[in-house]
């Protein structure tokens, strides 16, 4: 007695793989890869140009600005920055401290405000949320003079507090985290509340761990915003040694000439913490984007 093998049904994955072999699918895939390659080059080429220029001499940078290979290869720009003629290392530490401190403050204030607006019920909640969102429509430069007067009256001019405290309450952070908290299943919090957990414990031990991807994304965006800020530190930081990296690098340009290699070397140094931060947080950022549209 012979038995016949049962017919194998095609799984959805097999069906999708077979469909991908069609000429139309192959053309779409090729076009997609071509667009991605072009976008990658748009991002990578300026960074490569900055890195290569930093290893040129001033004369080579002026004569051959678009040359891919330094001729001659020189580390003179980095040697100049490390010589102490300009407090570049001090600027770097100032920027790092300011960006890190403001990021922590934004995560604390934004997460608490966002959770209250997402889960707690109180009179005027929609009005408060609307007012917070409305501040996003106002150009930041309008707040320059009021913030300066506040910082001056508090005696914070030329201090670390001047470039961290005014931006510690982020309207975008509140909006971003509130949308994430609204998407979390409320049943998890209700189950914890039945077990006797209070609002603070639920927030600290349940909500925040679940919101780790959103918090990581907000941390990266907040760090970048402070790290790249140029205008505000110029107004409130008066001493050259207290400057942050961005306004400090502008002083590497002379009144009548620009040392391109030194400026590019400073730009390379300024980009290193950003690249490191994104490298370690990219998984959380992708997860945050992937789950932002999921609502329980």
C-alpha cells in the first residue's frame, strides 16, 4: 500500500517571493535601490568632503577644494586644535555638558507632562494641551529677548544654566511622548492599579520602560538641538572659554581669511558625539518609528 505525500500549500511568504520575481517587481526594486543610493550619497558625500578637507593644508584646501585626496596628507589642522591656541577642548566639554543636562531635564519634564495629559483627567486638559501645541507655531527667535531678560535677572549670564534651563521644557517633547502614551494599552495600567499600584509606581515601573524607544528618540533629538544651537549661546555666553563648540568654531575663521582645514577639523570633532549617540540609539529610534502607529 502506497501513501501519497500531502500537498504542500504555499505560505504567504512563498507567494510574496514568487511575486517578486516578476519584471514589474524587479523594476520597482531596482528603482527603490537607486533612490536609496542617491539619498545615501547626498548624506555621505558632504561628510566625506569635510573629513578629507580636514587632512589638507590651507593652501591645498584653497587650490583644490573639490579634490578627494589631500595633497599632501597633513594632520596640521588637528595639531593646531590640540595646541591650545583656542580652547577647543573646553568648548567641546561645555557643549557636551549642556546638551546632556538639557536632554535629561527634557526627558523628565516632558514625560511627566505627557503622561498627565494622556492618562489623567482634570479640568482644562484640552486647553492646556492646545496651548502647549500652539507654542510650536511661534518662531523660536521671538522668545530670544524675553528669555535673555529672564536669564539676566537670574544672574545666569555666562553660565551653564543659561544654555540648559530655558530649553528644559520642550513643547515638542510633550506632544511626542503624549502621542506615544496614548497609543499604549490602558489595560496594562488598569491591571497594575487593581494589584494596588499607584499612579507614580505605574508611571515609573510600567509606562517609562514601555516608552523606552520614544524616550531614546526624544533624547537624540533634544541632544542634537542643544548641540547644534548657535544663536542662543552667542547671546548669553560672554567669555571665550565658556563658549560652546558651535559658536566657538566660528572664531576659528579670521577677519580676512579662513583656515578651511582647521574649520573642517573642528566640524569633524563636533560630529563625533552625534554619530556615536545615533549609533547606540538607532535600534530604539527604529523601534519607536515602527510602533508609533500601533494603538492597543
